[in-house]
């Protein structure tokens, strides 16, 4: 749910218009939201993924969890290869 909110805020908030205080805060706010969405959440999930590895091997949800882990890794690569160099 938190990732959904972060992604939608990044898409629907106008970053270039608004009051002076918003134009001063918006770039930092966008950077923090993007960093959280593409780096912090995947790292936290990666830590969870490593800690629950034995349980995932025995569970029917193991394939799903491993797929989600791969998606998180790919999102971090996407951030460093595309979002970071071109947006910032």
C-alpha cells in the first residue's frame, strides 16, 4: 500500500508550479520519495527475504516471494541506470 501511495504521488503531484514554499521543498520531497520507493523499500525487503529464506524453501509461497525479490533487485538496477542519471 505504501508503494502505491509513493508511486502515485510521484506521478500526479505537479512539481514545477505552486507557491514559493512548494517550489523550494518539491525537489527534495521528490528525491526522498523516489529514493524510498526504489532503494529503501527494496533493501528492507531484501533483508526480510534473506531472513526468511529457509521458510520460503518449504512454503508454497516461496516461488512468489523469490519473484518479488527479483523484481526488487531489478527496480534498484532501474533506479541506478535510468532514474538516477537522467532525472537528477
